[in-house]
């Protein structure tokens, strides 16, 4: 819901298909060269979620020609940002669209759960953290890894485990 000039504008949402979400992910993914890894996928998650929200919002239709012309932009995401000019309005709109599409867990809750899992020493979580932050794997590449044959996954985890052990050993030697 949005209030403009004293009038309440009710928003109307609908869920979009999994296939469309997959298409939006592809449309918002680019490739970049990473030293030692070659070309890697890079998902623009902010744009991805904004596009999900655009597709999920039936009313107001941020894709309409009238709104795009009124806000002097062809980009529906920019229209939404200008209409929902207060930061909280835009964030609430994104959250509602994400919730309607089945991504119900609060992002903050998921972040805290991930931090706790890593702090508790869950080996798989530590591996994933290392793969993302040190090896620069994107989330979609990690998902592909999980779908890969078990021997390959075990081998990669073994390599990461070895690297983490070596880093820990060096850290202890410096003390």
C-alpha cells in the first residue's frame, strides 16, 4: 500500500512461475573473469529481486507506458524507485513481492542462521563460505556444485579442507 497526496493506493500482487524466476535470474547474470578461475557467473541480486517485484506487481503497473513516460525512464525498476521514493516503501514493496513468491524467510534470519552455522564450525558451511569469499564462487555456481557428481564434490571439499588446515597451521605458527 502506498499513500500519495492523501490517497491510499492499494497494491495488487501475484506470484510468478518458477520458469519466469529462472529467466529473470539468467537476465540478471553476467560473466566476469576471475584470476585462476576463468569466466564466472555474477548475479546482480538487487536487480534480480527488483525484477521479481516488477513482474509480481499487477497494480500499479510499473511497466506501463504512462508511468514510464511520467517518470521519464524506460526502466520499470527506476519507475518503482521513483514512485516508492521513501526507502522504507521500496524495501517493503520488495519484501512483499519476495514473500508472495515463496521466499518467506526473513533475510536477516537467514543471515544470522548462516553466521551461527559457520561459527559453530559446520564443515560444509565453512567450505561454502571459503568457496564464495576466497575462491569467488557465485551462489549459482555453488548450486551447480551441489548438483555435480558426488566424487567431484568430495574432491573439491577435500581441497578446500586442505587449504583451510594449512591456513590454520600457519596462523598457529605465527602465534
